C-alpha cells in the first residue's frame, strides 16, 4: 500500500509504467467534468472508474481485495477514512468473484488512513481495504479509481 498526495507522485515515478500513465491522465484531464462510469485507457490493462457515494459508519462498509488488478484511488471531492489490513489476516466472506475481480472479506479494523482531495492510495492484491468510512459525519465522496492489471 502506498498513500500520499498527488503533488508528491514524482517520488514514485518509474515504479510501474501503468501507474505513470494513470497519474499523467489525472494531471492532464479535467476529471471533475467526467460523469460517474468507466473509461477505457488501455483496454483491460488500464481503465478508470469514476465513482460517487456517501460515506458511512465502518459497520456499514465492507472489506475487499482484488486478485488481477491494483487499485489507484484518488480523492476528487470530499474526505474519507480507508481501512487497511493484510489479506492474509482476513477471512474470505464470499468466494472470489472472477467477473468483478473482487474478494469480500471479514476482519477487524485495526488501521485506517484519512484521504482528502488530491490524496491517493495504491492497493495491491495483498492489501485488503475498506473505503468510504465517514470522518466527521456523512458526506459525498467523488473518486477516480484506476484499475491497473497485474
């Protein structure tokens, strides 16, 4: 897992060519005008999901992880806590969903990070995460989620 602000991305440049393309896209595209939905950048290798939702209590959120994709989640509007735990410390709640590349998991919330506008988190398959937890009450979050195929 990597957490930082988009202004600090140069510290990570070159780690992964597709990461570089995702950050180049976010810096050169006015994503504030993109409607929620999926946007193809390099077919199944790299695409963008723009999502909007209301934050909730941790008890109303779910743990997830992925097998084939790395998530790069960038906050465009609002703020949220994202829970983090190692996949190996979780219990698989439902069988892996191949079509949506998702594991739903169960486990304790031990660690969380605060993400605000411009902050990003990179979640690898070993990084179970629980997004959308409210900070100071319920609020709208708008997020760019890049899916980077392994």
